[in-house]
C-alpha cells in the first residue's frame, strides 16, 4: 500500500480546526504528476494507493480552460490497471458529488469505502462548527451513496461536547449514527485548540465529566452498529489485499476488504 498527497491546505475554516491557519490555502497538484506517481508505484509492485488531502473532493486542476476534478482523477488512476485498488481520504460532505459516487460505482478497483465526517448530527452545532451543511444535507449525501453503492462501507468523525452543545444536540448525533448505521467511527471529546475561531469566539462550557459521559454513549452506540455491520458479513466472500501477519498469531495473515474491514485468516488457506 502507498499514499499519494494530491493537494495541500484547506479553506473550509471549521471553527474548531487550526489547519487553514497552519497549512494555508488549497493547492492542487498537476494531475499528470499524480498519475505518473501512481503508475510508477504500480510498476514497482504496489497494489493499493490512497489519495490524500484535507478535503480531496475539492481537488481541482485547471489548465487552458479545461478542469480536472476529483472524479476525473479517480477514474484516470483506476484505469491504470484493474489490479490496482484505489482509496481516498478525507471527504467533506458539502463537496462530495454525484459524479464522484457514480465513478466509484463504475470501477471494481475503486474501493467501496467512504470516510464522511459528520462531526455532529445537530444542524445548530454544524452551523456553529461552520461545517457548511445541515443535518438534512448530510442525510441526502448518505442516501445518494447508498443508492449507487449499496455495499459501501461508511465511517465518520464525531466531536461531542462542542461549545454550548445541549442534550438535544447530543441526541441528534446519536439518532444520526443509528440512521446511517456507520461501520466504524473516530470519536472524540471536544478539546479547544489555540488560535481557532472557536477559541476566540465561543466558551468551552461543557464540563469535562459531561463530555466523557456523552462520549461513552456515542462509543457504546458505535460498538452496537459495528457489531451489526460485521454480522451482516457472515457467510460472504471478499477479495482481500494481504498486508502481513496477524499480531496475535504467526499462523494467520491479515488484510482489508474493499470496504476497509480487516480480515484475519489461516495462512494455509491462502
């Protein structure tokens, strides 16, 4: 597996995040240099490439009036070889497009996995976080993904205890998790970062013990959702890219499915 950075910077200015101030404006790389790098890696034996960017969906290379967007770039890399698996991270919900989702659905070697950070299920919190989408907007994007890629695995990021978050806001997040049915999630207490918009404008007013309590509820919900997701896979067959030996046994290998789930299996079965 290899990683290719396709762009630098970020211009979203989420109120809790310092990245736009430390990494500057978005700058996309020339798609030809990315394509050449991917081809070179494939020729050297790499069989999986992950395209990286703070918000890959906003990738854009413009030259002589011609625009190459992220969907175009994904298609070009997928066409290098059907033996090359392609992943990407991270997506911003406001920018993920129907064109991109259709492109993913059209190529077997583009992995059926999308990391789509929701951060909160409350429209009020999303506005305060300056996420530029509502609860309903996010749900529409999820419905679009499930329409074109029914077996797509979806993961997310969640921040609990953001400034002024009420129990109603928190419950909106829990209901969003249940509605989407995330396969897994990265879950955090809100922790104020210096020089962010939130640190300058909002009071970090949720007590630490309440943040912890809410986070535990979110973690317990995700454990339940992940368990249900894994149960649905029993009896199915998956193509797995072997990544190495299992940490627990020298006699077992491990790898990931297209949906980014880790599979452990006996070495003699390979």
